[in-house]
């Protein structure tokens, strides 16, 4: 089941000194999701943000869907914290959970939508057994841990494989891509099957958020008409 196209700016690239205003600005500019890159300096070599930031944005008045990408190990301990903080989606890497099915069910039972994240070298085989518990599949187009990396071309092939799996299932699962997404390649990424696009510096690194996001949506639509 095809989903509507969504731009999800990653706040990892935002100005944290004025984060509330930054999030308001990208939402006003046309973004629909806000993407949280949560890193623990353990599963990945970086340390970023936790549930207090999510909670602060909700208290600030942010109503948009918050898309939490957990790059942490273990996973389950943080699920409840992000549920309480106001997350909409919570996605995790299957390698970071001892019991993938249990973690997916924990997320859903808590009232959030669940997602599985696949690193460039991680096979999609996990989906064979838990697809009915997944609301989002996130394909990493870079190795996780740092923003500003270039897209790994092989991610496009993995997107095509994931799109075929989702389409065969007929389930309403989003197909998200994260890493190296920008105006110049988002059309190619959309053509490979993605419907949810995480972009950090490609948006927050520009002076005109609305112009950048509008250009991204235009490239997506152009790819669909080819």
C-alpha cells in the first residue's frame, strides 16, 4: 500500500541553541515529520540526544509526528522513555535487540508505531518473520554515526528490494531512507521506492528551508511521472 511522500528533517543538523524555532521553521516550510537521531556512543561512535529533547519539543507546542531512530544498544530501556516523551514512530536496528519481535511488540503495545532500520550491510531477512509488526522500514544510505555523509549507491538497490517486499505484503508500511539525501538525488531515491526522506544538512544547511523542501517535493513528483 503506497504512502504519501514525507520529508523528515533531521534535527541533528539544526541549531540546537534555538531548536524550538528551527523545528517550527521546517514544519512551516512544508516538512511533515521531525526526525530524531539518537546515538549512544556504544552502538554507534557518536553521542547525541535523548528523550528530554523530544519532551521539550512537545512542551514547546510541536504537534508534527516525531520519528525517533534509536542507534542504541540495548533498545528496550529507551522505548518507554521516548513513548512518554511523545514519540510517534520508534525505529531500531535489529542487531541492537536480543529479541526483535519482542521489541517491535513493546513499541506497538506502548501506543507508538514501530520501525526496523537496516544498515548498508544488514540483509532484509529479518522482515521475513516480523513484517506484520512493522510500520516503517528505514534503509540507511550511509553507515550510522555521523551526519553529512554521502549516499552509498548500493542503498538504491536495497530500497528496490524493500519496496518489493512491502508491496507484496499489501501492508501500510512506510519506506524511509536516511543518509546523503539532497535535492540533487532525492528524485532517484524516490524512483527506487522510498516515500519518507530524512534530510539533515541538506535542509538545515540552507538559508531558505521552504525553497529547499519545495524543491525536494518537486523532484519526488518528477520522478513519479517518468
